[in-house]
C-alpha cells in the first residue's frame, strides 16, 4: 500500500468533518479497517494469457504438452477509511451511510507444467515387503504472476441492531467503484531436474529431491489500467471496548464479512466478472 489512500482519506475525512461542524453533514463514526478476500472463478487459461500479452516470446512457443494447474485462486488485500453519517430511522434499527475510500492490492497466479520421468531403480524391503521406486524427472514450469493496485470510492448503507448496547450486529449493501493505479504481469519459465522417490511406505506420498533448478526466461509487462466495480454485502459484529465515559466508550472493534461480485472493464482481454469471499477487521470511533 502506498500513501495515496492516506492522502485521499484524510482529505475526505477533513471535508466531512468541516461539514459536520456546520451541522449540515453530520459524521458520527469513522471506520478504519483492513482485510482480504479470495476470488472465486478467477482462473485464467493459457489462451487468456496469450490474449493479454500476444507479444510474449515465451507464450509464442509450442506449449501443447503443458497443462494448467488448478486450485490457484486469486485474492486481494484491502485497506479502507470510511465516514459514517447517521440516517434518521425512528424506532427501526439504526441506519447509517458510510462513504470513503478503499485501496486494494489484488493478485492472481497461474502455473503451466510438463515433466518427463525415467525409472532409475526399483527397491524391495524384505522387512516390510514394500516397494520403492526411484525416478529421474526433468520438468519445466511457466509461472504467471498478475498484480494490480486499485483505488475505489466506497459507499455502503447499513442497518445496525442497537448502537447503544455494547454488542451490536449490522448488515446492508455496498458498492465500490474506481480504477487500477498499477497493473503488471510477469511470466517466468523454469527447468528443474530431480529425483522422485515413491512407494507405499514413504510417509504416504512422494519425496522430491531437487538438485538442479534454473530460470531460463523471464518477462514483465505493464498492462493498461482498467475500471473496477465491486458490489458487496456487509455483514458484521461490533463490540464497544469501554462501558464508562471517555475515549474507550467511543471506541469499537468490528469484524465484517464482505461477500460480493467484482467486475473489471477495459482489460486487455475484455470484461471479466467473478465473485469473492472475504472480510475486514477494524476500529470504529464514535464522534
């Protein structure tokens, strides 16, 4: 994270606070939180990477024998500063409009692999009647690392159960909109040679002994920036630290889940939509 969020956040809070002093735009809470999320349905294919960087010399080669590894989900780290503006609600649960900024560092990974195996020896244990297989393996990997930094305006509308009690819950709906500030993709190709020992008595799995690994090609691309839109559902629990008067009485800790939908527009390979699951942990100060 860089100082961009702090500058934008401080300016926003200063403007809100000045308005609050004039009673025209009252702020009752300031939220500062950080957290993370996992992207679901975000995996790229080899064709996706080729469409993003068609100039890549690594990807122009014949890679038909490689296969893309699964279970490499993307994710993000978030930091946000929000100002809470109360909405009159009568006897209904307390309502609040939160406005601020969110800075996100998102990442995703991809891995292409291929390997050739040659059997060196087969061993038999008379004591355990187990078989052990020793193979020489030559492998190649192509690693993809995609990282972007995103700055967004964050607006949410929440309902709180009871702001007076020490414990409270809240829920609502939120929307973030903004643009990436940095967007980079790196591609690295590796070769490795190893000894692979397998068998039904080797701790239940293969043992890999690497003895040679080297990088044979590396490329890094600065991609064009894109528009990022996120719709999410804030669901959380709030705890007031102190019971008496003073600073601790106005200080709260909260945990907030944020399942949502992300949309990226204007990327090299068109638009992209995917879901995410994550949350925030932070502090709320009542003014």
